[in-house]
């Protein structure tokens, strides 16, 4: 089935009563048993079932099944947040070895590596994902993004997987920006795929969740880490995420179309120094978009204004588009990466990665394109 159809129907079969069109919410923290032997078997993993919501619950399993189907993976585990998913994936994949992360990743991922894992004695390395040969040989887990935050840069996922596997490492791909609508990293050799479900998968700005999908044993280890850390999700958040996923296909098509239209518009504005979106023919990753993003750019773009003062004036003049430290909502959201998503980096490091004081990130929603262009023209004028 097409991913749009999978998004509507996957994850509902095993647990629904025959009369229920919409999956029910299992809003309970604990499950009961008729006898101690069944309880012992379920708790010990000998028999399938549920005992305690931190260990597992039906709504998480329904959502996990849906995401695994979308990504083409055999299994998935749901986390309380995207950062929880990344941490669990790294713990499962690294096998006691170093962690290597691409230079161009979300600032929160950098904070996890430098502020949490390194002080615990985990060797944390960085490399240039645009040069797969630079993957460190000592790495056990390699973390990259299918489209980088915030500039949407692309890398050769197949070559990165080959390089990681050559060293006996597992490749983890954060697919939050591209989503399985545009890219399925497991098909290009990735071992695990992570998402901030908070963004495009749930899509309505009312959920905080993450997910890990991929090879079954690695997902099982990720789930064990989540249970141990206490980073598993609550039932209602999983129910909301599955509900949001039902409209995933139509939301993403409109958002991707809007991003392409806005990128072309901004490229023609004299106030804009540069537009970062792989759909543009002159973009350095345009050819990679044809290989890994179905010929499209993500539903997110960035563009550079003259300086931070210009960025601040632009944002202040917006009326419909709102400023929020997130992305992937049904409404278009604007962000200033240097002072929010990548504030953990020194200014010199930001500029080395192409994040300038005047850089603005736009996450496109499902509004009509003509209204978005009028809003952007008003702010730029």
C-alpha cells in the first residue's frame, strides 16, 4: 500500500474491538491479572501482554506499529520525546564504543553528546557527513540527519551506511525533517531511524513524543533503555499521535508544495541573501534530493537576511505566521536558529556551519500558498 494509505490504517488491527472505528485510549497505569502465573509470565516476557504502563501499553504499540510500517522497519519503540528516542538509539547501537555525530545536527543532540554522554565517559566524536569517508573508525554508533537542522542539508545516506558498516558501526538517521513521506533511511542502509514525533508525524502541536524504528533486536534494546530511563510515553499522547498520523499524507503534500513555492519566491527577493532548500536547481544538494527525497526538498527551509537586526524586524512584522521553537505543525512557524535551536553553539561554530545571525528557519504548514506569499512579502517590504 501507498504510505498515505498505511498512515490511515496501520497500527489499529491487533487491539481493537470489532465495533470500534477509532482506537480506544487505554488510560491506565497498571493492568490486572487473574492469577499469579499469568502475571509472572507476562512480567517476565514469556507471554505477551501488559502489566505496567512504563513497560508497555496498547496505545504505544498501536502507534509503534504504524510508524514501523511507514518507515518499512520490522519494529518500533515509542519514547516520551524525540531526545529520549535519540538517547535510547545511541545506547542500543553503540555497543560500548564511541558515538560519532555529524557536524550539522540539532543543537539538542549536541547538548546530549557534550553535556551528558561525554561527562559519563562516552567518547563523542564529530565528522563531516558530506564526506562519508570521514566517519571515525572507532565509532560504534553514527548519528546523522536525513535533512539537517536548520539548513536542510542532505548527505549520501547509502555511502554513510557503507562507511559505518565498514567499521562495524550502526547508522542512526534522524528523519524528523524529511519524514518517511520523502525518505525511508532503512532502505538506504540505516540501522535505526529516529523521529521527534512532536513534529510532522503527529503534526498538530499538541504532542510530545519520539520514536525509534529499525532492526528488531536494536529496537528491543532501545525499548529496554526507555523503560529503564523512565522515558516511555503516556497513552493519551500516543492516541493523539496516531490520530494525527491519519492525515500525514495530505498534510505533508501541502507542506512540501508550500515549501517549494516559498523557496522560489524568496529566491527572487532582493532582501534575501540566500535560500537554503534543495528543491532549487542551484542548490548544492539538488542532485541528492533526487536520490533521497523523492526529488523534493523538505517542508522546511531557511533563508539569510542581512543581519540579526533585519531578522528581528522581519519576524516582528509577521502577522499570520507565528514564532515558536518547534516545527512540523499544520500552521507555518518561524524560528531564529542562532538564538533558539542552536543556541548551545558558539557564534563562531554557528557561522562555520552556515547558521548566520540573519538566518531564519520556516516550517511550512498547510495554509494556501498565496496567503503565505502575501504574508512574507508584507514582512520583507
